[in-house]
C-alpha cells in the first residue's frame, strides 16, 4: 500500500508575473516575483495561482 503522507488534494501556490508584452513567469515566492517585476520596469501584474 502506498503512503500518501498527508498530501492528498493539496496544491502549491506559485506567483505568476504577467508582463505587458504577454510574457509570463512563475516564482515560488512573492518577493521573487516583485523583484522580477521591478527589473522588468514595474508594469507587470502578479497573481497567486495553484500549481
């Protein structure tokens, strides 16, 4: 019998940066997404999405 180790049905959140040119990138933390957005000019939007 396989062990599910309590992770059944759980999803991980990632922070998706969507840039004005349509490019997207996923980050594990909000801070990483914020830093990438600043490097890209600060005009992108960040949303938390389940992965």
